[in-house]
C-alpha cells in the first residue's frame, strides 16, 4: 500500500496541492488552481516533467477539486484505490483548541469554522477546502494540520499580551504565532544537516516570504515568535505592515475617514513592501532600486531593519544563538537581503561569507565562514512534506 498523501492549501480564491510520497519525501505531482469564483479560472497540474492545464469556470472549491481530480485522470494517475491514503490540509488558525494534527470529523470541522473569528482571512477558506475534500474523497481520512501548533506552548511571558486579563480570556487573545509547520520543519532539520543534538541547540529561524515571521527555538521547542493573534504582527511582509503602533488604527478610524474593514484591508493587503514601493516581488524591488527609485530603496531598508531588530531581540531571549536559519522564498533566494540583515554583526559572532552566500541551491547549506561562533544557514522549507508525514503518522 502506498503512503501517498494529497496535501491541500485552500485559499479564498485559490487552491494549491501536492501529491507526496511521504516516506520518500518526494512530490509526485503539484498543482495550482486560481481565480476560484471569478468569471474565468485556471489550473495547472505538473507531473513527471509534464503539465496539464485547464481554463474555464471554477465557481467554487467543490468545482476546483473536481477539476483537480480530472487533471490527475488526464495525467494517467487517477486518485483512486491505493493511490491515496489520506488528505492533509493546512489550516492557519488552531486557536486555543488545536495543537496536534487531528483527523477531521463533523465536530472538528465546526470548530475550525468557529475559529474564523480569529482568522477571518484564512480559516473560512481552509474549512471550505476540507468540507469539499470530504465529498470528493469519501472514506479517505482528512487530517487538519495547524500553522499555530508549533507555538501552542510558548512560555506565558511570550504568549501573553499586557491587556486586561478578563477581556483577553473572553476573546481568546494571546500570541498564537503562524508558519509553525515551516519553523518546526526547518529547526528540526538543522541538527540533522549539521550532525548536532537538537536538544542542545539555540536557533533563530527567519521565514521570509510574502508572509514573513521569525522564531526563537531552544532545544527544538519554540520560545518566541513574531506573529501574534493574527499573521499581521511582526516583520514587514509583502502586503502586511507588521508591527505598528495600535494608535495608528485609532487615528485612521477617528481622523482618516476609514472604517474597520478599510483599515483591515489597508494593513493586510496594501501595506508592507507593496505599500512602500508599489511591488511585492523582491526581484522587481531590486530592479527599482537599481533604477534609482528612492522609495524602493527605503522599502528594502525598512524590511531588513525590522528583521535585524528581531534577530537582536531573539539573541537576548535565547542568551545567544548557535544557528540562524533563513528559509522561504526571499530567505532562500535573496543573497542581498540575507547579507543586509546580518551586516556588521561580527562582534556578536555572526557573519556571512560572500561567496557561500551567493551560491544558489535547493539544498540546505552553511553560508557563514568556517569557525564562525554562530552558524548561518539557508534551509529550504517544505511545509507540504511536513504535513504529509505528520498525516501518515497520525492515521497509522
């Protein structure tokens, strides 16, 4: 029997998926379905170096899953019989309810839907994907894996906001953290790559993509993270502001002519690198900087400064670090950003070797000089593989 897991990440208007052979750690097929609910959608399915495509109406997530199944059929690898042992779903917010992965039943699905109050941009779409996958794959276990799980047991000093404790409890307000699957995968892979003991390591993990977050990990357990009640807090991101004086929100509500939904949209969709420069892709940002665009240069300065500030804070939280690991799209591919963030930190035992930093590779690698007190690494993340493996572990 195979150990193939279909990993699904459902967004409000998109669905990403991978079919993964969990033990081998290999993606057998990948796909992206876009513009769900719009007049015309599209889907791309890749397998064995070939691609299948679809263009047409995709009115809802149920239709998206049926199109996905047809693309697997067209590729000659239908998802029937032993081809699939489970479906693993990325769910953004587990709130105070969920830590470990869980097999989805009606009650679990209702709880995920109820947690939409904490993640209105993400959990409703995650729940729709699960709901429709249960219809598309009857009898196949559906497993929910939560972005917040790795940070569920943060120390109280890190998880607690200094507001009225009764109000916080009634409204489930605390630091939850996100990108947990990535932070756990990377921090647990580092000692394997370096041949060290996870229990002895103090690590700072920098997940730098369109969404960006930092974590401090001691002995394999998270002790601090940058995202909070929602994925808005912390680092500057592609379209999110990150850390902001809460008074800015009140100012915009009282004096800026914006209502709550408009402020939400501003901070989540029209801020960050996009708000500062007009672009979100760092390749475009570097082109603007090279052309002399001052706003783009400022955007990069702000981005790197914020990450650098968190590195300093987490060095203090951990009492020093053994490893700093960069991961995700920007962290894995942008040598300029990595160098800028860690520039002139030699007094703290942190440095980057320019030649090693310039190497492009899909493999985990060290980019600090030999003998550096702090090992700086680039570690490609693989959240889908992590979800597939915990899914197989759970149903086994």
